[in-house]
C-alpha cells in the first residue's frame, strides 16, 4: 500500500470517528460552549464554539504562541486556553475531540484545562 493510500485511509477513519463523537455530544451554547480541538504534525489549535449563534467565543493556536505540538507544549497551550476561557467568563465546556484518540497531546490538553479550573 502506498504512503498516500495509508494517509487517506487514516483521514477517513478519523472522519468516521468524528461523526460518531459529534453525534453523541451536546451542541455548544453560550453558557456551555463546545471546545473543538485540531492538531496536525506541526501545530494544534482549539476554539470554544457557541453552536446556537455560530460564533467562536475563545480560541488559541500554538503557532501564535511559537510552539510546536508535543505533550509539554500541549500543557502550555492548555494553560493559555484556560486563561482565554476565564477572560470570556466561561468555566464549563463540552469537549469535542474531533475524531482524535484521547491520548497524548489531546489528553494532556484536557487535563490541563481541568487543572486550571475549567469543568469538562
């Protein structure tokens, strides 16, 4: 199997997981927004979304912080995002892992949010 086929297969499986996860979580509201995470091999980003009005309430991107994506930097990105959420007066969220498996960078990000007082 060629490299392109393997990458395409991985993306298709992630999209299937994404649809399955999104079907089981609640939509975001202004009081309890949905936090969606996206990661690539270089960067990660997260945003708090109010699905009722379609607006982003808070966001963070590791590129803006000058960080790449690894577990240590996921903690720093999580701390910054928790601060952004507190500035927007948000303390409770619905987490959307966006089809990514809950381990490594994604797990560290969410645990950091919890450590900083955000209820997931």
